[in-house]
C-alpha cells in the first residue's frame, strides 16, 4: 500500500505541474472593434462618475440643522431642568 500511494502522489504532482505550465492558448487577441467599445465604456464611466460625484456630496442646510436640533433635544431630555429653562 505504501508504494501505491507514493506512485499515486507522484502522478498527481506531475499532472498538476503539466496543467499549470501549459501555455494559455485561450487568450483572445484584441481587435479594433474592442477599441471602440473601450472608448464607449470610458465615456459611460465618466458620465457615471460625474453623476455620482454630485449625488454623493453631503447636503447642507435643513438636514444639518435638523441633526443639530435632534442632538440638542436629546441633551435637553436627559436634563429636565434645562428643558424647562431653569439653570
């Protein structure tokens, strides 16, 4: 049984080495048509970047004031004397 497992291991290692070192014949050669598609893809990505850079900006104004007021109300609710106006 020991000799059989060594032979099986050797065959497995050789098979793995053959598969790993095989030349990659599956690579596609780029054509001129792909260059046109790449240009279109770049334009599309530039438009997406412009769109999302405007949407991802933080909003100023009411939403910021709302969060400040919410934090102030949370502090006031923890201290009832401040909520009534006494100090």
